[in-house]
């Protein structure tokens, strides 16, 4: 019986990280670090937006400012939650491909790039929405006769501007 051809089947295969080139190692380290930072920054931004509130008395009325009073700020928090969830998912997938024999295929690089592009566009749209409503709150709108309100609730504005 010839053993030479099928003898590799019986040999144990090593488990662990299988990276063949230094470029792949750099790629995986960069993917891990950048996705981890994206998760940390989105969680931080969500917590800043959710905890920001201020109440002020104007002419005897108690006026409270919170993030969910503005649909643009709710949109920003929702987008950040989606980006955070998908960053966690892709971090798990990157680690899976890192531990899998063979690593990424060229097709996987393309899908990873497209995923990151969609997440970036989502974040840009959320930031634009929150920035536009913040601009109107800070400077008002002359043509619509809307007066600025940020001078009444300055602490909340500074809290949120620090997060953006």
C-alpha cells in the first residue's frame, strides 16, 4: 500500500494565525487597530450624545434640551449605532479570516472596501445632518426669521461640539 501520497492527511495541522507575507501581517494589524478604534469612537460619541442634556429657565418656563428632540441628532445616533455594530461584525470577520488557512481572497478585499465605503458614507450623512441643525441652532436662519438658541443652552452645545 502506498503511503507517500496520502500521508499528509494524518499529520496534525497547526492551529493559530497563518500569515504568509509581511504585507498580510501589516494589513491584518491595520484592520484590527482601525476597526477597534472605530468601535471605541462610535461608542464614545453615542454616550456623549445620549447623556447630553441641559435645562434652562426663560421667562419662568423651564426649557430642556436633549439629543432626541432633534431628528437630525437622532439620525446621527442611529447611524453611529449601525456603524458600531457593523464594525464589530467586520472585526469578527477579519479575525476569522486571519485564523483561517489561506487568509483573504482578492474578492474579500473588494467586499471589505465596499463595506467600509458604505459605512463612511453613512457617517458623513449623519455628521452633515447634525452639523446643519447645529449651525441653525447656533446662528439662526435670517431668511426664515429663526433666532439662534445656543446662547441660551451653551453648556449642551459645547458638550456636543466637543464630541463632533
